[in-house]
């Protein structure tokens, strides 16, 4: 594995709301380059230090929640990794209603019912996309959500959109999202087989880009292939900024977790490089963390920053951006207060939804877990 830079880089740490603290050697931001630092208008770059306020607990008592999809009317859909169910959460009262079970899910280890995404035409077609582990692979299906049917039976038969993503007991990826281009993106893992990440013919250890019907998207970097970027270990976070630039979180092995600015056709190094290597041909992350401090899952963009949920690190990270570079060192919030953090999604303006992951077999669930929090951020 390639040597990694930034051993002495500093991090500004933060408590649950103020954002101040002593330096921490566990995280660092990459220096900006001319390519990654376009001229910005005054006020575009967020402040070096931000804040996080927990507005309220929306709901609790969720079982192995993984995917989180906000509905246009303000409610939330949540997937249960182990139960293979989708639950609707009232965005105001927090009331939970099970809408149905996704058939064919084989939950074991890190596999099961994972990411959720709404069709770009959801208001008209009421289609939900789901990424899950089956008996043979990881795949993406779409199901009709019919609220007129009885609770617990509101999901139609699954239509398989994409199949053949390698599965394993670990490293199944699982995050899906529709981008600003209305194409479907999926973060995959290498399923424990590190050789898949550098093999562009494999779907493991990749970010995939496809049409809503599961075909390779027009303009992809490799002909007739859904592969958008490669050399990843396990991607569980996808988010776009206001300029339609894609950012992705990635689990490292023993040394560095990563936040990457994703370029079409980019090679992100795994297993040859973990974190910043500086080696030709590999794209370095814009920020990196010691694995004890992050184990990053979901990411979201809000208020000029990428917000990254940490599982093992049990904290929410803020990375302020200047283009595709970090404009200041990362900050952490909520350290240890809510346990493992799985998914974070925009809730409009300066708000985020944040979901915990303490019932996944690796956490220490307390009363009320797992839960969804509403945050206000700057």
C-alpha cells in the first residue's frame, strides 16, 4: 500500500454545537490546487468554523435503519437493513407507519435492504428505488408506492433495474441517489475482494452512473459501461453541491477514511493507495480521517459544506468547501452523544435529517434508538 501524506496535519474539533476545540491529529484537509480552487465571489466560501444545533428528535425506535428518503410533502421513508421493510415517518409528529416489505432481501453482515431514492418523477410515478443484497448479488429495484392501499401492503412488486453488483459479508456499498442530471448513481463496495476495485469490468468498488432504467448513462467515461469512477473500497455516501459537483465518502481499512471529489473516470487508488498517496494516476481525497474517527457512511451538502456521518467515530463531520477543495480543516460535532451515525440528508435550507445506527450489531443501543434528528447547521 502506498505511503500516505499528512501525518502531521491538524484538525479543529468541536463539541455538540459550538465548533471550537483543540487540534486533533486524526483528520486533515488537502491543500488546494489551481484546478480545485476556482475564483469565488465574495461570500461564497463558508466560514472556517460552523455550528450544529439539534432542533428535535423526529422519531425513535427504528430497527437497523439504513436508507432515508425525504418525501415531497415533508415525511420520510426509512429502510430497515435486517427486516427488509420500508417505514414512513411523519415529519411533524414522528408517527411511524410500515408501508411494506421488499421481497428477495438476504440480510447478513453488512448486507440487506440498504439505500433508498425517489424517482426524479416521483410526484407523477410514485416510484421508490432500493438497493439491496439478494441471495446472489447486490441489486437495485424500483417499486410502486401506493398510499391508497392498506398500511403494510403499499409496495408493488419489485422491478429489477440493475443486478450483478458483487456481494459479501462486508463492503456492500449501498448508497443510491439521483443526481442533478436525473441519472441514478450507486456507491458499491469490493465485497472484501480488493482486486475488484481496479478492475473496470467489475461492478465492485465503484461509483456507477445509469439511467433510471438501469442502462449505462450517456456521457459515461467508459464506453457501454455504468462505471463512473473506480478504485474505491466501500462507498456509502453521495452528495452534490450547488454547482452539481459530486462528493463521495469512502471507508478506509486501517489508516485513512476519505471524502473524495469525484471526477468521471477517476481512479481513487484502492487497494494500491489508502488516503493521500500523491502517486500519478490516483486521485487524492480532499479530506481524510483516521479510521477510528470516522468510518464514514452518509454525506449531504448544505450551507457551503459537506456533512459526513461517522459510524465508528460517532460524530458528524463538517468540511467547508471552496470549489472541490476543503477551505478549512474539518470540524466534528455531536461526538459520542448519539452513538453511531449512518445517514444524513438535506432537509431544506440550513436543515439536515440525521439518522443513527446503534441497532446494527456494532453499536450500543440506548433507550429510543435508533432515531432521526432534525439539525440546524451553518
